[in-house]
């Protein structure tokens, strides 16, 4: 079995099982039918976004392969999937008039699923096109063409595992730390992953399309700007928020 297919399938299964486990343990405010609508909507948006961003990743190459169905149907990007899912879910929430955040339960399963999927990307090698540029560093990996390259797939796995720890800590902080609010776990995941991809893609051989940046980097930057107010709130909470958090952390006196 091809490693990419194996680990991509495994990532979906593990992420789904973990999501169901977390939902069972949490007090999900959404009833099961509405939660299913959100999941289906997110999946649809992710599929569309993953494909569209892939096609715009290298516009010249896409134009040369407009009549090649294998190329057009073959590629996808994680950043496009996340952004597509986010946009479509937000539109659906407006349509069915849900104002509360619905993404926190997805954050850790998504991070773990992506990390597992990247194992398949690493084992696939050059044909996966997720490797980094050439490097003289001792941990550079030869994917079969005699050139030692940055193993950016492994960088991403390490980053995501560290991010999962931070996401879990944030989840535990929600009931007591008023610096955070419902929805911040998913926002933190998006900010962390988009920030990582923006920086990591500088050492990937992707074409530059605007101001020295690749298409994926431009999208990552837009997402980071979208969440800029939330990042500012995490870094510099209002004085009243800090005092309230301190008071909540103090034991009650009798």
C-alpha cells in the first residue's frame, strides 16, 4: 500500500475517533443534528478549498495542465482545506443563525491528523512535493535524487505535536482564565499553523507569486491578519480581564 494513502487514511480515522471522544467528554452546546451539519459543511468546504488553492499555487503550471485531468484532480493543500472549511462553516452558521463558536472540538483532532498525514508525505519522497530546499545541515534528507533537503514534513510533525500540548493547555484554561474564551482553541490552532506554514514555506521550492511570497504564504498572511485582534487580546488582555482571572484562581476563604 502506498504510504501517502495509508497515512492519509489513518489520519482521517484517528482524527474522527479523537473528535468523537472529545465531544463525548465535553459539554457540546450543539445538538447532534446541528453538529453533523457543521461537520458535513466543514468537510465540503475543506475539499473545495484544498483543490482551489492547489490550482493557484503555481498558476503557470496549472495553465499548462488545463487539459490534464490527472494533474487537476490529483493535488490538494492543507492550508486550502483549513481556509475553505473555515469560510464555508462561517457562512453556514450565519445561515442557520448560530453565533457561538463551533471549532474548539476540531482543533486537536485536526492537528494530530495533519501530523499523521505528514508521515506519509515524508515517506512518499519527491513525488509528494512537500520537501524543502537543499541544505548542508547534518539532518538534511536525500529523498532519492542525491540532494540533501530540509525534511519540512518532519519539522511540521514536531511543531504540530508541540502545538497539541498548547491547545490542550488552552482547553484546560477556558473555565478559569478569562484571557481565553470559547472559540480560542480553534483560533490558536489556526494562528499557530498558519504562522508555521508562512515561515516554513520560505524553505520550500514553491514559486513566488507576490512580493517574494508563494500563494500559500499569502493566504496564511491573510488568515493571520483575520485573527490579529484575537492575538492582541491574548497578549494584552484588558486590565479588568487580568484581575478577574487572578480572582478566579484564588481559593475561596471561609
